[in-house]
């Protein structure tokens, strides 16, 4: 038995030796004799030089290339600073120069650390293995692929020296976006050659190779993130320096000096500057999400992967968007600043941008004037662009557009251009001038017909969004550097009014509701606000629909101040709970009263005083007493009392205005008149009426208590002094003795006593109740409200001051709840920019990006906001809107952004707000779009000749003092059956123009509004979309010829009610429906019930965004 066991052991040993021999031979064969072609030097260099092409959405037309030769700076080992070699070895593989490609001890240590942590916290790969992994990509994460990686590491170790392997690694690690390797890193981070890097710089780069974006301050999007990246960079630097000190690579003095030093970042330019789209795509492929997904597919280093990136961008629409923006900015700059020879040449001399690189249609270039011949329409200007590009000619008719713009600058906004203006412009151009032109047509290679342009100081942006993805984007004139479509934060003016209407519709308002549109004072946090209309409106009240159509400022601010007025107590509490404005409940425990009070008072600035409670009682009484006024037939009084302020602090506000008036020495009459208007708004309020009511009470007691027989000394003609008779209305008016109304006649005491003498006590009471305080409200109506106020005050006084039941009636709290809801809804619609809770919200006082606003408009029309990426908090998420997919070189999909679609508006709200936007285009500030957006095709055809307007939706936005002009809108898509257009799968388009430093865009009569500045570019882009998306081919000609081009909406029971334009767009009385086929009948598309007698009862629903997906 023992003998057999010994024999078995001998057999096992023999087998092991034999297997080891075969294994050793196999390794020798695979590593030494036949390592494969991949290991050859020229193949490795080819891998290091791989490019990643970027395509338009057709997956055929190349948009650009990443990691091309212009973005590579190969550094030989001899030129690599020894400090970088030591730093990288210390940080990544301190046995690099002694192991044979793998480190058994290192792998063991990593295994122990990972087992202790219960997860992977440390790797055991050597620099050789990392080089192999990046050069010879694995297809998946598996044990088999790990063995292949180890095999390639051994091959590298055998066939190349340590210095050569280090050189490979130093030239392939990913740096940022479009570059890789030490040479690019030195230039990117420090604007240096690699050989000039110092110890701190070398140690930082060596420490950043695994997570470059994490430590890169230039990759971040805001100052807070930049500072965080710098902190991380310093921590990582110290880690590397600690390792170097520990390994004896630096001494203590050098270490302490390096640790004490700051990292002096200085961004340099690597290769050439990317255009706007390529820059965003670079951000996308640099994002943590994309890199992590590629890593799952075996790509740890995108810079040597050779992947193909397919974008969402449409080339034709993109080219036209860039062209249209540049073209209109040229016109606008000429209208504002003219085209005068010396000024233009002085400006051009300082511009280093050469323009586009090719002579092709829609390109913009700088050239040199060679010769100017002819006059007027016969003018010819020959332009040279250099031998590499070619030349061109500007003919007379191609001067006319700027000639007219210059005429407006010289005269007024109504000026037109003729032969005289054309010649005057031509005289500003002489031989030798630098000139900015666009290419109309390439006649033959190197020769083109041109149009004169003016290189503008004014800037702008344009963007096209479909289902959340970006189809086109123009970020400024140069198409590089600062991307105004995404990065610029602008005040978008009245383009935010429809957003406020959408929120109001969710909170119980109806688009037919009347909004107060007369001048008013709004008080919030004890500060008065006097919004000014930007045009003279004849209507004291307008429907919500017409407030949007005519862009009424005051009505829109009034709506914000009353946003929560349609909610009952249960609904308001639900709203407040979702906005974190009620006592918090955590683990079943309700927030203590003191903590809640501190939060509401100290964080949100809501102060409760005795006066505040009285004002709250006034507001509550107004909301709850409508039925009482209706019963007493005092609805005129109720409407007036509902419209006025309570009147706290008006004396302080009056003093503030007096001080402003006193400081206006030398100011314009308009400013003085405005301040006087504001002062006049302070006089009429509840407290002023209350004071007058008290005076009337005393007056009545004096009259009622006096003898019928008057004092003979005055002859019976004692003047009451404050009581008047209005001959126009037949009413008595009690007001101060100052009489400005010619219809008022003084009532003498004798006359009054004589009249009262004949009345019974009941009739006397009715008489005094009928007297009009200030001629605006009856005493009976005032007393009715005052009684209700007293009851409400007693109710509030019984509660704790900061209890929710009290706060629910406090004006500041209710306004704040509405504003907080607006901000929360904006977040849901994809607006990440910081927003302030201010009453001027609908006037665009908050600064946002064009992308954010355009995405918001898509949400307003469709009810759905679509974003991409698997992490809602991902700061790089917007860049993913440009990525359709990333493929391997052989077509395998490696990454596709995950679509995240959420419903933010219910069907009724989106239908109503969409119709408001349609009315803007048909009857309001966007009428130019109705005239300019036409059905057309690339080939031309019968429908083109019919001059059919395409139904579009949109809104102008003009910032205060004309510092920004925008137009945001939506192009519906053809229905599947070709019967018309639908609000699904359409295009949201946004455009803005304005100076980067927010200088006013005004010059004499020229004021660049949203309609004048942004809308022309918007129209050009939309017409391109119509042609490119083949609307003509998708629509049924028979249907269009019979019914016209209609906008088809889902049937949710909406009513299309005729609106009276002459009465502020209110529903006509009796209410009547308009035909949906008659698009130009002024109407309000709304929800409610029509009665047989022509009455209309508006539908109201509480459907905030968290309930938007629940249906109608």
C-alpha cells in the first residue's frame, strides 16, 4: 500500500514537471517565437496614432475627427523629464524597472485590500499591463481577457526595453477630450513643452492619469467645480510626492518645498480650436458616464480606441443655423453702428479670426479688396482670399441688404435703401481694405459670388431640439470658443410668460380667466414693485390668453402674485407640502413649532406681526366673501375691493419715491412722470378707504345729531366739505375736499339735512350705505368686507403666529409658495441655472441658457421633457444630447445615451398654453413668423406656389432696456396620415441676440426687440427644417387644398371660444365656438362648459407637475 502511494507521488511530480515544461514551451512560443503582428513597432505606433471620426446623424458625413495628428505630440523617452518617470513609477508601479511585466507581490497586496474592503479598491496591474491593456484592447471583462492582457505584457517585456515600454505608456494615456499623452498634458495643463515641466507639474500629471477629468480644472463648468478640482489636484499631488519621498526619489527639503508650492495651472492650446459642436461632443466622450460604459466594453483608453461617434446633428440644418445667425448679426450690427470706413477698418485690424477655411456656399471669410469698379447696382468689388482659398466678387445687388441697414442707422428704423444709399455704402469700401463677406455661390473652383457682411460686435446663439436631442446649434459668429447657445446665461425677457401661464393652469386657473392689467403696486417682503408695461394697452383687464398674445407685463406679474388664489385649503396645503413649506415629518415625528418657525422666518424671510395678521385677514376675507357680495348685489364693490392692496407701509413707500424724484435733477420727463404715476398708485388701498370710512362715520353722526334748523348766520348754506353729488352716476361721493371731477357738485349741509329729514331710520341707513367712498366703493360694500375681515382676524389671532393655518393666509407666504412652485417646475423642465423667487419672474429676470429655455418650450408644447443619460444629477448630461451612439470600428454599438422622458404638463394645460403660443404668432408680437414660415420643398412643386403659411407656435422675449432679444418657438411635425400638423415629434427652436456685456441694443428709433432681432434667424432655420424634413412630401395635397394646412390637436374636450379683441381678448357674451378650420378667428382654446343661454363656466383643475402624468 505504501509502495503504491509513493509511486503515485512520483507520478504526480513527473506530470507536474512535464506540464510545466509544456507550459514553459507554450509561453516561449507565444512570447518569443510567435508573438503576433500586434507587437511589432509599426503596429504599436499605428495604435498610438488612431483617430476617432465624428459623424453627422446620417452616419456618413464626417463632422470632424478626434485624436488626429494635430492633437498628438509624441515625446521620446530621452525628452521625458526624470521627475515624471519617477513620479509615475512611484504613483502607479514602484517595481516597474525590476519586474518582468507583472508584480506577484503587488497582485497579492491588491487581493488582500479588496477582500478587506469587500469590493475592488486597488488594482494590481503594472505599468506594462496597463500599456498592454490600452494598446491591445480586451473585448470584455473576464478572466480569459485578463490572461490575454498578461500575455501581451510579457510580450512587451521581452521585445522592448523598459524605457520603450514607458515611452509607449507616456504617449497613450488619456488627457482631455481630444488629446492624449505627456506632450498634450504638458501643453494642456501648463502651456509648456514636456521637457520643461518641473517636479510639481510632473507629479500632478503622473497622479492624474487614471482620472484626468476628476482633477482637471479646465474640464469643469462652473467656478465651484473648478475650485473643487484644484483641491483634488493638490491632494493627489501630495499623495504622489509622499510616495516619491518614501521611495527615496526626492529628499525631505525638495519634498517640503514641493508640498508647499501651488499647482500653477495655465491652459495652453493643443492643435486647433474645435467648433461648437465638436467641443460639446468632446465633453460628452470625456464624461464619466461614457468612459465608464466604454470601459465595460473593454475600452479603458478612448484616445487609442478608434471608436466612431455618431451625433444627433443634421448637417444641412446645422449649416443653415450658423449661416442664418451670422447673416442677421451682420445686419443688426450695421443698424446699430453703421458701416463707416475708418471705424470698420480699425475694428477689423484687431480681429485675428480668419473666417472659414473653404470657399463654399454659406461660408464667411475675411478677404482683401483688390478693386472697386462701377457705381450703384453696377458696382463690382473684387475680393482676394489668398492662393490657398481663391477669390470672389461682390456685385451691386449684394450690397443692398447692408445698404438698407446702414440707412436705418443714419435715419430711422423706417428708412429704405435705394440707389443713393447703395452708392453711399460702396464709397466706404476701397482697394486694400479688409472685408468680411459670405459666399452666395461658388461659380467654379476658387471663384465665388459674394455678399457684403459686417463682422459684428453683437453676438447671439441658436439651437434646434427634437425629443430632447440637439439637431443644430450656433454659438456665435466665430463658431468656436465661448458657446452662447449653451454657456451664456441671459435674461430671456417675456419668453417666460407662457411658462408662468402653464404653471397657473396647473394650479386651477383657466386661460379664459381675466387678469388685472392696469398699473399697480405689488408688495413682497416689504418691498414695493411697480412693473411697467412695454407698450400702451387700452385694457384694464385681459384674458390670460390675450396677456400672452399681446405680451402684457402687468397682467403677467399680477398672475404671479395671485398664482395660488384658485386653490382651496386642501390643495394649497398639498402644494406647500411638496415644496417643503409645511412642518416636516421625519420617521413619524413632526417638526417642532420652534424649528418650523425658524425655518420659515429665518430662511425664507416671512415675518408675522400684528399688521401682517390684519393684512392676512383682509386677503382671507376677500377670498371667502364673494358669495356674500353676490347675495347683496354688490359685485361691483367686490371686484374693486379684490383689486386693491391692503396698504401697509405706504407712507414709507411714498417717502422712498419722493427721494427718487428729488434725485432726478436733469433726468428725462418720462422718468419723472413714471415716478409720479407710482406715487398715484399709493393712494387707493383698504387702509385709505378705512380712514375715509371713519371720517364719514363721524360726519354722519354730526349730521344726524344736529338740529334741523341751521344756524341763521350761515344762511343755511354750510358746506359739508367732503360730500359731493355725482350728476353722471346719480350717487353721493364722500372724499377729501379736493375736487377734480367736473361731474361732482358740493352738497350743502342744509340740502343734506332737508333730504335726510324725510327718510325713515331704515332709509337713512340705506342712504349712508349707498355713499361711495372716493367714488369707487359703496359704504355698504366696504362695511360688508370689514365685518368679514374682523371675523378672519379673530380666527387668525387664536392660532400660533407661524402655524401653517396662519401662514396660508399671509400674502408673502402665498406669493413665495407660488414662486417656489415656478422654480420647482423650471427644474422639472430641465432648467439647472439658479433662479430667484422674484415677482418679475414672467418678465425674464432670471438668467438662463438658450438650451435650457428651448428645452422648456418643447416641454410647454408637448408636455414632456426628454433628457439623456442614466444619472439625473450628471453635470455632463447636456452634452449627451448631441450623441446618438458610439460604435467600435467594426460597427458594434458601445454606448447609446439612455432616454429619460417625463411628463411635466397634463394634456389640458399643454393644449391651452400651446394655443396661447399660436395666438402670439397669429395676432401678437410673433406675426412676422406667420408671414415668413411657408410650406416649401427642395425641388419645388405645386404646394410651393400656394404660399401656404405653416402653423407655428412661439413667443418673443425682450429684456429690460433691450439688452437681450429672443424668440422661442415650436415647429409642429406632419401627421402620419398627412392630414395636417401635430404637436409630436416637432422641433423646438430658440434664438437670441445681444452683446456679451449686456449693452443696450438701442440707437435713436432703432430698438432691437425679440421680433426685430431674433425672429428673422428663427424663421430661416424653421424654413430649412420644413424643406429638410420634406413636409411637402409627407402632407396630403388633397387634404391641404380642401381644408388648408391645419394644426391637429388631441381631442380632450376643449372648446375653441371666440375672443373679443376689442375687449382684451375676453370670451364673447354670449359665448360662441369658433370653427377650428378658421385659424385667423381670434379665439381661446380652453376647457369648460357652455350653457344653453351662452354662458361659459371655466373648468379648473389642480394638476401640479407631480400629478401631470395622471391624465386629464
